[in-house]
């Protein structure tokens, strides 16, 4: 079974904080992950992937360059390419709020979905060009920031010649994700001429969904969902994390719980190569959307793992507060 281990790699947009307006401080906190007790951003993630022989996909945010210049993007892209990992396109439309009149002379939206089809296509074109300008070639996949996409986003991705979209997250369906499907979407599906690769999710409580994300799941849940998908003979699962996700929310310290989870899942994938193959989008098989079975229903955890995660998360928050 293939595993797309994806990392949304982005600087923070919060206009009310001095740190986020200081470009170097923003870069160090949110992408390089520099804290008083260690560095746990993309360098740490890249080294961990290397040590365990894993492939990973960095969805690198490229719209900030319109506001702060291309140097932070270039430095980020160079690190990832030097480590021989894959780069795909990520965009947070809220950066356009820093431009007078937005990009189109109208009030800028918070999410990509807030723009017309033509404007979305132009935003994606600009982002792809920003990546290419700093050395990221062969970009074939897109993910909207905060999953704030809609059906027009899929059409805009196709207009730009990309093959894959990975903006659908069942957990956020309806708000802010407005890509419409009648039922939950656990598996890839061809839509509007491209392939939609959803973030893998599972039910942790009846009719309550959780993404397969480092900050959202215990290692026990991550491992159990991978094994359940393997038993169902799924072709693919998608794990998500962020460049800053191994830090506390204020970005000042290391989140020890998240670091442990990250290291555990990387070690697990590295020792289970006979069952799980980490891949890039460029590795995906053409028939990835052809899987149709009753086993395509959402993955399910159980109450014991859920309660154990609650306890783990409580301990992590206590650490942040102390």
C-alpha cells in the first residue's frame, strides 16, 4: 500500500503579531522550527525521513512571496531539494490581504474558495510560477491553504495543467472545505479531469471524523488506521503534518508529544516496507482512482484509543502551560 506523507510548509499569517511581521522570525519559527530547546522544523523532518529511508511530499506555500519577496521561499525550497524530497504547491490566499486592494483590485478573501474561477486560476498560476522561479520543477499537485477550496478550485487546478488536487479534508467539509461529494471521500477519485487525493480520515467516535494528522492522532491511532487500510487493500493513504507542528502553539518550545509521534510513525513505516511504501505524487499509479469496494468506507478507531489520545493531549497541553 502506498503512503503519501505530506507536510504543509508555510509561514504564519497573523497580522496582529510582531513576530509574524518580522520575516526572519516568522521563517525561523514556522518553517525552520527554531526554539530555545532545539530545532524541529523542516531540517529535523528531512533528517528523520532520510534516516528511515522514507519519501515525503512538502506542500510549500508560495503566495507569501507576493508580499515578502522570494528569498524565504528560495531558502525553503533549496533545503527540501538538497534532501531529495518532493515539492508540490500550497497556497494561503489570506496573504493577499497584505496587498493594497488584494491582487485583483477587490476586497481579498480569506480562503481560495472566496474567489471566482478565473481569479483562482490566476492565483494558482502565480503560485506555481513563484515555485518554479526558485527551482521547484515538476509540480503536479496542489493543496489549498486551510483546505479552503471549492468545486471551482478543482477546475482552476486543471486549467493550470496540474494532475492532482489534495484539498479535500472530510473533517472540514462544509467549512472551510466546500468541495462537494455526496458521501465521505476516503479514497482518490477522478473529478473535473484531475485526480482528487483526499486527506485520509477516520471515525474516532460515531459520526465524528479525525484527519490522519500528527497533531490530531496518537501513534496508536496512526498505526491502527494504516493497518486497517492495508487489510482492506486500499491503494493509498495520506498523512498530513505541518512544518511547525512539532512545536508548541506559541512556537517557543518543542512539542515533545508531537515529536515522539513523528519519530514513531517514521520508524514504523521504515520497518514495514513489505506492507507500506512511502511515495511521491510522481510515483502514483495511473489506476489509483479505480479502487471501488465496500471496503472503501471510512476507517474506524475505537473508544479506547480515543480516550488514550485525550489523556496524551491533556498532558501535552499541561506541558505548554507550565
